[in-house]
C-alpha cells in the first residue's frame, strides 16, 4: 500500500479497530478496566504507563492472546467489521497471521530460534499456503533487505544475530504477509540507544510505506514521541488520559501524566 | 484562515498542590490568507503558548481556534494530524527528529507523508537546502550533529517543503547570519504571495517590520490576576 | 513360567478393549493421533511397546503373525517380539509377507504388495510430526485442530536451505486424506508411496507417547513437498547384490575394513523369495533348491 492510499484511508470514518469497554480481571485484581478507543487506518497509537499499569494486559487482550472478561474488539476485516473476541478461534488465528502482526519485546518470543532467518520470514507465507521454495526465498531475501539484514545471512539462525538484528528479523517475519495492524510490545526495549534509533527509523518508514496501523506499548516516552500519532496513558488498569501525542506530553492534564512527563531525564 | 476567538488557557499543576495558573484569557485574533501577523509581548507573556494552542500542542480551556475550517480546540486527534499534514505548517525553534535519518529525508518527510514520490520530494528538499546554504556534503548526514544555526535552517526547509495554506513561525530568523536571514525572509514573502496565512514570533524587529502586515500584543490576553 | 500364566496376547481383556476403541477411533479419523492409556510392557520403551500393544489388541487365535525390524525377520527386536506372541498368544508365525494376517514392523513397509484383510502395525517413537519445531503439546494439538500446517513446510524449507534438497530421508511427513499431517514413523521415504491407497489396514502405535493413529484401506496419503522441489522416493542407486532386485530398498553392508561393501534388500523375505525364484545378484550365489 502506498502513502497515497494511506491518506485516502485516513479520510474514511471507518475505524480499523474499535475497542469498546474492554475489561480483564485477574481474580480480584484489575488487569485493565473499561478501555475504549478507535484506531483509524494509518494511525500509530502509543500506550504508556509504568510497570503493572495494565498496558501489556491490554495489548494481549487486543491481540487475542488473552480472553477479556468484557468488551468488544471490532476489527474491520475484508468482510466488514467483526468482533474478534467472539469470532471462532480458527478465524482469529488466521487473522493473527495475515492481517495482524505482533512484535514481542524479546525477539526470542517472536522468532523460532532453531530455524534460519529465511525460514523465520517464510513461515507466515507457508502458513497461508505458499508452496514454491524459490518464491518464498525470494520474498525472504527482499524482506531481509528491507530490514537491513544482508542477504548472505539468510541461512543463519537468529542465535548468530545481534539483539538489534534479531528484532529487525522479527519485524520482517511479521510484515511479510502485508498486515494492516501491528501490535508492538516494547519493540525497542533491551536495545542500546544507537540500535534503537535505527529501529525507530525503520519502523517509521515501514509504517508510512505500508500504510500500517500500529499499537505500541512502551514505557519510553521518547519512543512514542517519535513514532506515535496518538497517546494513551494508563495507570492501575485505567486509561487516565489520551490525545495527540505531543499534546499529552507537552500539556498533560492528569496528575499522573504530569508526574510521568516530569520524571523523564532530559538529555 | 486562522481565527481565534475568546480563547483562554490555564495550567493546573497537580503535583504542586494543584496550583492553577491562568495564562491566557479572552484572546481574539485573525490572520487572513496572504497576511503575516506578528505576536509581540515580553517573554512569558504567552506568545509561544498561543502558537502552541493553534498547533494543537496545548489544549484550550475554552474558546475557538479555527484553522482552515477546523476548530482545533475541539478537534479529534486524527483531525489535527490531518490538519498538520495538509494545511498547517510549524517552524519551531527546536529540531526534533529520529536520530540518524539523513537531513534530506528529514526535509522531504512532510511531502512523503502527503504521498509525494521519493524523487520529487527529495528534489524539493535539495532545492530548499541549497537555498538555505546547507552544504551538499551534509545532506546525507543526520542533522542531530549540526550546529544550532544549521539545525534552524533544516527546520525552516522542512517547514517550507510543502506549501501549507497556514504557517506558524517561532523565531525563524534567530541565530542566522545576514545572508541566511534574508533567504528566510524571502521564503516568507513568497509564502505570503501564494496566499499563506502566517502567524509568527519575531524578536528580530527589522525582520518583523519587513514581513509582518500587523502585530498583535499578547499582553492584551494576559489574565488579570485576582488579588 | 508357562504361557498359561498370561491372558491371551499378554494384555487383559479390558485393556485390549480400550486399545481397540482407540484403534477404531483412529480408523474413523485417519491420521488423527488418538491418546490411549499405554501399559507397561515387558520390554523397554523404544523397543516397540506401542506396536506390541496394538498387535495384542488385534490378534485372534486364528491369526498368522509376521514381525520385521528394518525389513528383516531375523534381527533381535523382530525375533523377540515374535517369540513373545508365540508364547503369550500361541498364534502361528511366518516370515512370508503374503501368508501373514498381521505384520508388526519397525521402520519399513514390506516390498510385496499387501492385500485386503492384512493389518500392518507400525512401531512409532515420536508420533507428533510438528514436534521438531513446536515443543508445546497444547500448541501442536491446536495446530492439528485448526489445520495450521505451515510449520511442516518450514522444516522442509530448512532442509532445502541447508542441503540444497529435501534431505529428510525417513519419517517424511505426509497428509492423510487431505486433512491430518502425520508422521509415518521412521520408514524411509522410499516407502511413502506405499502408504497411499493400500488395501491393508495400517495402524501406528506409540507406547511411550501414548498415541495410536491409523490409515484405513485405500486412503489417499500425500508426501508434503514444494512445487519446485517435489517429493522423490529415493533409494541407494544400486541393485541388490544378492537377488539383483533393482526396485527394492537396500541396506548398505560393510564387508571388511578395506572399504568393501555390498548392497542388499532390507526386506529379507522379499530377497529370499526372489533368490528362491532363481534371481541372482552381483555377489550372490544361486540358492539350493531354486529353480
């Protein structure tokens, strides 16, 4: 999808993802409570909050990894809007490897460490029926190039890669089927600063070129400032504030957001 | 093009005893297409605050900020994102970019976001960088390592890459030498000539006198402190 | 100790009923791994405890049993299992493939075409074909349930990436009747085509892993492959040195420490039958009493 398509989408009033009253409890404790928002095509939404604020629980519920107790997660599928919470598991899993992508904080959770880089990238293609080795390999090489991994590393296993390369490989593996929505859990966590910058640049380029929508969970305010169009601040499982990213960061309204913003070390 | 009426703003500092600091009340202002309006007033009088509210960066407490038909004070985030992409440009005093992205791509990005092809966007970016006397050997480097003046010029090039119908300029000529200052002023004149509505802050009085059609003193919008 | 101390075919009747139910379910859902309550058998895991339990559940006093290990009737595993059932069930035994009603096998399918009414029982070490890449049982079950078999091709992809060709030579994964992906046990891929459309019932027993699965007669079984790397049923490029057979699966036998070696049919019954019919290979001698 080109950026022009993306802009045309941006003018539609049909959200790509509509979340309504999403609630998840762990026994008596709240994971996340009554979360509602719309995500439009081409938008990047950041979710910030301290550890235990419920942002990872929310992401898991959105991505179908955890069943929520209440609420709806309506995705605009090719066949129209569908509630992914109540759809059949087979359909949800099929969507998870075609229309959706999930980038884990730890590449080990998102990669098959015993499988070569090419096999990792090719898996989603094979999962949706690709049966031509040469084509699969050509696409894998193309995608390794797009995430700046040299083609001659295609048969190396991820173990032989640096942390930043592993994370880029995970991104290639996820984006090869051209998803429309990407969930990212601390995608730059655990990487050193220069590698983070490279990854951020890469993600921004891919989001723009592919017209991706993304939901990024992070505790790094610098990351969301550079990547996210919109920001949601969570505390104790509740969304305490949401809005335009730079507005929330520069003119925070809620006490907790003000504390969060003022706690960041200035470089 | 830009129309502000009865605008007010206060900051509530929740972590400092919930102190409420009113910073603006009953602001009224308009900028017509092809017009450049300068904001004046002492430091802390609220010039930057007003600019940031028009940009959607600060929330308004009450009032209307109409830019190209959209009320920024009430708009949804995605409406503001679209406004910033298509209609409203902003040259701030600070350059905020992803590290390691080449300067030419930083300048071309607003056009790329509008769907302009890479070659065309880069050509426009190269044109502006050359005009603003950024040496070509720096174009492929990230501007994060540039001097203050160079960063300022990159920021200006970025702000003028797309012919926005409305522009916000925050000290566009600060820290520039005479040659580059005149280039920037020419860019502003050109923008006015094509019908852009410009709202700016100029501490450089000569520059202000040269490009501004009117000035508005923001001290008129300073809230009366309740004694 | 005498054979009379045991129930017929060693296992008690309730256990055999339980196993038969698992077998019937397996036949009803071809390729699906049916869990069963595998019993301790008087042999170690890895020696065919799964196959033995399936055989025990299928045996009747009228059956004729053949047991092969890698095609041979005369290796330790085959001999001991054959003796086991001779003692505990008193059934007739044979080495002739065509005379047997039940054939328990480890790692081969006999060369002679099987017929209706025969049962072929495979010993299976690891029944889960997806285990290579997905260690979680909950996840592999889910993948079977939802027919998510892309991972199986990742394994074949890795083979080609590393070796230039699909190097998997045994336990080559197959899809049964267009539904379940199945591990055919560690038979050479040379035998894979014989899985499909066989008139015999094919039963698979994994004792340690407690799974039984089945391929009913005349079931369509396809070996997985890529369009540009199609499945090839390969064997050593030789004729049998004893019987001269060109189309049978061969074992390589080292004959001295000077690099001398010979290739012989792994199916001993097939080789003997051919030699008795007068076929002589490169290093063979005519069999006495032959034609």
